C-alpha cells in the first residue's frame, strides 16, 4: 500500500461513518429509540406542542380582539372630536359673519344719518352716539365669541374625556 492510498481510505471511512449517522438520524425507528433513551415520549411531546400552540393561538386571538376594540374606540373618538371641531368652527364663523353684517349695517345707517347733518353739534352728537354703539356692539360680540369659543373647546375635548373615562373607569378629570 502506498502513502497516497491512506488519505483516500480515511476519507472513505469518514464518508461511510457520516452516511451511517445520517441514515440513523433519519430512520424513524432509530429516532424514537433515541427519544426513549433520553426519557422523552414522542406522543407526550406532540400533545405538549399541540397544547402550547393552541394556547398561543388563543392568546394571539385575544390580543388581536383587544387591539381591534381599542383601535375602533380610538377611531370613534377621533371622528367625534373632528365632528365637534367642525361644528364649533362653523358656529364661530357664523357668529363672526353675523357680527360683520351687523357692523356693516350700522356703518351704512350712520353714513345715511351723516348725509343729513345740518350743524356741527348735530355731527358731534351723531359721532358720539355712533362711537358708543360701536363700543357696545364690540363688547357684546367679544363676549359672544368668547362664549362660543369656550363651548367649542369643551365640545372638542369631550370625546377624548369620555374615552379616557371609559378606559380608566374613572368619572372625574
């Protein structure tokens, strides 16, 4: 035997050993025997795996249901908040436009009265009266807009408060 035959024989022996080990590992009977030698019962392992998989599925479905419910609640809260903001904005715009219309009407009426003025004293009296009306109107409009703004702010925040109360179980904020 030559020196070149020794490495080839060693390689063949290693290959045969690996083939036998692979055949042993993939043989179902040998696999069951190995499990039994280690004290593992394949039927119990299958049942334990099935049970763990079922528990995991149940927990995943419960988590999904909670997440879905929370998402739907958040969507409803957001929709209500946006609707209230829109409604409040429309109300404020309407009040501002009403105030501008009232102001314009007062100005036209005042100009008509000024056109018929016959003396300086009458002019001063009209201007003083007009200025007083302007201050009163501005004060009323400011109070009205302030009240409407506060109401709109309460309405916009209300859905969020209600959602927080439902989430925490508290009724006070």
